[in-house]
C-alpha cells in the first residue's frame, strides 16, 4: 500500500468522503484530523476505491486507524499481511469497541487509550446549559452578564483575520519547547494560523463572541453527519464566563440541519482539560483502543 502525505488540495475529496463514511462520530477521521494536524502527527493516508486509511505518529509509534469506506476488513487484513512480510507488527489506533472482534483471529495486545476518547454531548444540552447539572456554567455566564453585553458573529472571510489575531493573543504555547504538551500547544498555534489563512478552502464553520467590540471567545468546527465536531476553542481566561458563553453560543447557533451531537474531541490526558470537559456532562464517550497485531 502506498501512503501519501495529505495536503490542502485533498480537502474537497475528504469532505465528500467523510460525509458518506464516518460512522463513529470520532474527530480523528475528519478533514481536521487528517489535514489540519498533519504536521504534528506526521499523518499519511491511503485512499483507493472508496476505502481510506489514516496513519499517524503516536506516543506508541506509527499507528493506523481502522479503514473506513468499502471493503474495510479486506483492506485491514492486507495491511497486516503486508507488514508481516516485512517482519513488522501492526499498531491500530482509534479502534472503536465494535471493531475489536475483527482481531479475534490474530495474536494481539489491546488496551483502552483513555487520553484519546472523544467527549460527545447532546447539542440541546450545550446550546441551553439548562438544568441543575449546568448550574455552575450558568453562574459564570450570569456573572458576566451583570455588567456586560455580548454579540455573537459567525466567522467569515470578512472577520477571520480578526479571529486569527485573537487566537494568537491567547496562545497557550510555552517558550519552553520540551515536553509533548508544550509541543502540542505550539502546534495548535500553527494549526490555527493555517486554518484562518485558508478559511474558505477548509470550509469550516465558526463563531466569535464579542464584548465591547472585541473578541472574547471563538470556536471552529465541522459538521459530519449528525455531529458537530469542535476542532478549536479559545476564550479570554481573564474574563469570567467567557469560556462558558462561547461553548453555549457556538452550540446554540449551530443546532439546525439535523445536528444532534457535539463532539468536543479528547482531553489529551491533560488533567485540567479532562475536568473541564467532564463538567459539561457528555452524553457518551467515543471509546478508542490501541490494538497491536503481532507479526509472528
């Protein structure tokens, strides 16, 4: 199998393909997961006859997502056999529980990869933040509204440069280039720059929350089937309620067109991020497993 590096020119093809074949609602198998993060994860892809395989560099080494599209089992088996001939184990990543039986006939090692599980919420829940579970989020928003007003604006070609400046001003990257998470934060900054500089090509949807004429929060996502995948979120951490307001408004303004779920992606194993995402009470987690198929 010939794997290639994905570029921006692949986006229209991927957008059409994922609209037909992303069954799992996971954020990895989207335009963003394939193209946007291509440099950080050193993504490569195989694409032939309506079957797509994404490969990425992970903490455990080079891994392959289970094929999606047509004849997926045959393609996965062919990949395993091809690597066996080279004396190589095959690491599958992002494997959903319903795909685990495929590996029963192989000698394998499988483990849950909790740090990569996606948080999936009901669109109705995030767009209203109503009820007792969301009292904390509403308290933050109400504190903001006591002395402020806001305006929500969709991100378009007209204001994406302004949103880009906001993301740059709220960078989470450290001046230290050491550990994985520092590199991840720096990579997110580079990803954001490319997205806003190529806004129309990426074809994402986005929204920004303004207060007194300046942006205090923004989010960018993509619709796959009945799910809105939120790929980038940022808010001014110095303003109480800005983050909660951004989450609510982005969800509320994108409830149409059959969107039932909102995937806010994984927590990358960051404790504070995990706590924050759990506080919004996901309706489900997109469980993912790593499965190593041994070559002997």
